[in-house]
C-alpha cells in the first residue's frame, strides 16, 4: 500500500504540473492569435497587389489554424473579433466574386463534413467520449470560415441538432455519474472507517498483526475496484485511507522492533533447552528420562517464537535430540509395540462390528450386545499410546449412538451408560481402586449438590420478603429443580456402584 500511495501521489503531482503547463500554453496561444488579428487589421488599406494581399491573408489564416487551444473564457470573444475582421477584409478588398464563392463553397463542404462526423457520434455508446469528440468538432467548426447566407442557418441547425442531442445525453450521464460517485464515496468512507478501526486496535501477537495487515491489503485491493468519486472528494477520502494505513504500518514497525527483542530472548531459552535434551538423549532410564524430555517439550511450547532466520534451525536441533532418544526407546520396546499393534487391529475389528450393528426392537437384547462389545473391548490389551485416545473416543461415540437408539427415557439411558462404564472399570489393572475411587467422587458430588440445594432453599425464604423478587425467585426455583434431578441421577449411579462392590 505504501508503494501504491507514493505512486498515486507522484501521478497527482504530474497531472497538476501538466495542467499548469497546458494553461500557460493556452495563454501563449491567445497572445499569438491576438497578434494575428492585429495583422489582419493591417491588411485592410494596404497598397499592394490583390494577389499579395490575399496571399498574406491566407498565411494569417493558416497560422491561425495551426495555433492550439486558448483559455476557455476567451474563446467566444476571440472568434467573434477574428470573424469580424475577416468579414471586413472581404468587404474592403472586394475580392473577386468567383474566388470568394469558391472559398465559401469550400467552407460549406467542410462544415457539411463536420455535420456528418457529428451525426456519427450519435451511435457512440460512450457518452463521455462522444461529448469530448463533439467539443473538438465545435473547435474545428469555428476554424472554418463563413458560407453563403442561404446555407448558413440550415447548416448550423443541422449541427446544433446533433449538439443538443449529445449534450442532453451527457447531462443525463453526468447526473447518473454523480449518483454513482456518491455511492462510491459511501463505500470508500466505509472502508476508511474499517481501516481506522484496524489502525487503532490492539494486537498481542505477530499473527494478529499479520492478519490485520492482510485485511488492510485486501481493503486496498478492494479500493482499486471501486469506481470514481468526485474530484472534490477524491483527494480527501484517499488521504483519510492513507492516513489510517500509515498509522497502522508505523505502529506495526515499532511493535515488531519490540517483538524482535523478545524473540532474541526466546532463542536463548530454546538453545538452553536443546542443550538439556542433548545431555539426556543417550540415557537408558526410559521412564524417568521420558518424563524429563516431555517436561522440556512442554516448556518449549510455553516459549514464544524465535527470530525467523533461527527458528527452523533451533527447532530442528531440539527435535533431533528428542527423536534420537525416542528412537532408541522405540527400538528397545519394539516387541512391546508389536503386541500393541496387534491389539489395535483387534480393537479396530470391534469398531467395524459396532458400525454395522443393526439394533433390534428389543432393548434388553441391545443392552446385552453393548455389554458384550464392552467386555470384548476391555479384554484386549494395550494399544499404541498415540492411537489410544482416538480408538477409545471412536468406540465410546459408536456405543453412545446405539444407546441413543434405545426406546427408553434419557434418565434410564444415562444410568445404563454408567453401568457399562462400571463394567469397563472391572477390567484391567487396579480395578478395585478404580471402582472405590469412582464411588468416593460420586459421594463428594452428592454431598456438594445437597449442600447447594439446602443453601438455595434457605435463600428463597429471604428473597421472598423482598419487593420485585418474582423473576429472581423463578430462576432460583428452576435451579433447585434441576439440581434435584441431577441429585436423583447421582444417587442412582451410587446404587449401581454399591451393587458391584
């Protein structure tokens, strides 16, 4: 955007400079034409041959035609003055009628041709271009001398008819353009507001700054595709956008300097972690060293980013040391892993069975089938650690989907799911501890819930004495009812635990 803004600024300066040069050139052209009028005045009364006088006259006309545009405010007066003295010249020298008629006929042909060219402009779909071309034809019309009086009015009316038509179209186009520009201005002002919001917002990370940068760049691209606005508003609204963008990128540069300082400190911390892992990588104390390296990996995650030019290098160093230890450990436990891979395949087979299982209409049979799935699942040994969560999550998800198809109420479904969970606890190591621990946690929840219900019910007595307490009482009563429902569920779950102890 900064490059675009500079480019647009240079273009604006170039256009302004060209406009000044063009205006100076027009002023110079005006002085040249005024001088030609003075020369034209001097032809009247010259004591020279007719041919020489007429030759001088033609040279003046030729020079007149070759001089460029003059200031718009001087055009009409200049042309009236010029044509007045041309008429005076013709009258004074009493030029040969045939020669005059020839000149008048040539003027007639030229103006007729201009009418034809003007009428072609009626087919031009680009109204603005047709209007500009018409102005050029008008300038050429004024360059052409007089015609016979009998043709003058009709010829002008023909040319004027085209002029009126194109002018009307152009005025309608201008009105439409004005509305369009007003709409475009509104869109650009909305973009300015968004850019200003981004420029003034707070950002807490490099990613947030970069996302904001992308948003601003997208706005700048969108700006390019919005149509024009009036010249009066163009610079103003553009400066507003540029100001917001400049503010944002100035803040970003300042912030990134601070970030770079932090990143250098992060790099030092990460190098220290690399050294610690490298000191552990050859250890064969698998459990203790695994815990230490995992702790170092967790610590790595808490450290912010390092400078980009060092980030990959230091990460690869850290990862290489970690991988070396875990590869050694993997080789050591290769046989164990092989057994776990077999267990994983067995569990995947059960997952496929559950997926294609079609529940019958008998809820008891479905429950027995679910218990069978659960039992077989629990009888299978350990699976690779990296697969453990994903296969267990998928199994629970599939089992719960079958539970949801049971034709029983939600309360009973929750109890049945919990019973299946208890059966799951009966398999594997430390089953007694797991069940007792589950019971203790259940009792804690029940006691806490009973205490909460008792507190809320006491609060009702105090709140009911207050004015405008209706809504609060309703909310508290609903809270108590929901808590009592949870309490009943917990008590049922406790009974289920006691039945298997």
